[in-house]
């Protein structure tokens, strides 16, 4: 489908889904965003759903301002995927050992490494700028400075919620590695700190929703936020790179005889800010639950833990600010999913996938998400499908 346009106070709201299927609370959020004085455009992806402040699945373009809640609290959260030389025939019938090995190497949930991971130990991992990156930690908000030891030990860890590590196969039988994670707790603390700062600024006092508080260009508060934001986005990217390197090591050891090789990594943020130009204007574009899909840009759009995912290539649709969805998108809250589904339902919906099937991940059950095929179909003018993947191993936090 192409987009549907509905009226907004300052800008029209372009939606790549049927507005009638969007929950009322999310529609109200979008209308609230459209009232912001600085807004120049608002695009809504097919995986749209309610979020704190700004809607998940929204792309917001503003002139001279940025809204921290429109980035999300997990700054730089995103995906990485790598195609391997392995095929489905190389995989053992019982994948429990492989899942166990991955869980031993990559800490999940609130876990962290005993010692910081040295990126120099991984062949082929780009480490240029690593020391400069950590050197810039001294410039981030005082509120999180005492966390540096924790931040270094959490580098290369998964986290919880909807974050995952997967081994997948595509329709040709090729094996892929894929993971989803962000800036861990430090990005969350930075985001919450800056949202609190923004809410107290005079220009934000008349907003319809205090969670939509913004920073204005050429102010000390904006400079401080941009510094911490870009640092956290870099942290998230390094975090995924380290995890992927750890995952490749597991695959090399477990499939030693097959001598696995790896194609170049595909990586994409889906909670971030970018400086982009549209209609002759330099704009700050926030994507919260959305990926960049400029012409030829590779992206990853995952489904739930029992369905599958897509590798896509952007078509460069300026109407969406060169964006596409970041996943299937939830169709019910975590609490609603826990009330509706049981561990038996989880077992049924993840049959054939080596993964956790206990009560701790019922809120991530496939039934709590929108159908990924429908989400892909609704954005055929935003991306083209390169590969369809189906997970065989899924590690959850």
C-alpha cells in the first residue's frame, strides 16, 4: 500500500497502515506530535503502537529542535545481521547445545561480562576510534559518570525485553546470524536524564504532553544532549559489533569442520537521530522504532520469536523521510500478553525453534505481535525484500 494521510495541527500525518487499526492512544500521541511548533513532517510506519511520549513506529522531522522521547530511552537500539557460508544441512538436529554456547558467551538480561571485552582479540573487527570513544565518556552527563565500569562490562551484552540473538535460515537454506540490542542501561539513564532536563525548560511549558519536551538548536542544553545522544548511539553500535564477534566465535568453534565464512555485516539503528535534508531544509529526523531506508540502504525488519524476519533494501521514498518499519510491532502490551497467553501457547507458537519457552518470556509470544508479512506488505513502496529468514535458535534476555 501507499500511505494514508490524515490531518494534523501543523503537518499532515502520513500513515503506512490503516488508521482504523491503530489504537486510540497511539493516534492521540501522533496528533500531539503534530502540534509541536518545530515540526516539519510526520511519517508513521505499519508497526506503529503506543510508546512513552512519542509513538513507536514514528518518524518525526523537525527544524532546529529535537525531542528526546521521539528517540526512545534505548538510544541507538537496532539490529545486526550476517550471512554465513553454512547451510541448513550443516546444522545438527538438536540445537540445544548451540543455544547454550551462545548464552554462555553473551550475557543476557541484566548480566554483564566479568571483565571488559577486548575488541582487539577479534580478527577483522574494526577498532579504529575505540580509545577516543571511551575518552569521550568524560564529557557525558554527570548523572551517569560513575557508571563507567558498568558501561565497559555491559559492552557486548544483550539486555532483556524484546532483545534477542538468533541463528536463522533463509529460503535458499543459507544460515544467518542476527541480533537486536541497544545502548543497555547507560543509554536509558542518559535518555531519562535529558528528558527530565527538557521538561523544565520554559519553551516546553505549554505543550499538550510534557513528555514531548524538546531541545532547541544553539542552546547549551541541546549541545549537551547531542553530545550524549551521539555517544550513546555509538555505544549501541559497538555493543552489537562486539556481540556479533562473540557470536561468530561460537559458530567457528561449533562448526569447525565446515570452516564457516561470513559476509559483510548489515547494521541499522532504529531508535536514533540523524541530520538530513528534505525540500531544501536541514532537518533533525528522529526515528523511534523505524529504520533508514534510503535508496539502496540495507535494513533488517524482524518479526517475533516464532515467525521470521526480512532483510530489505530501501527504495528512498522521501514521503516517509527515507524510512521503513523496524519490526512487526506489538499489537498488545506485555501485561495483556501475560494475561491472555500461557506457556503452553508459547510452546505451540514457537514449535521448531530452539528457545526459552517459560513464563519469563510469555510477553514476547508471537501472538502479541502484528503479523510480519502484513507489515512488510504495507510498505512495498518503502523497501524491497532481499531475503526472508526463519529462526531456528532464539536467545532471549
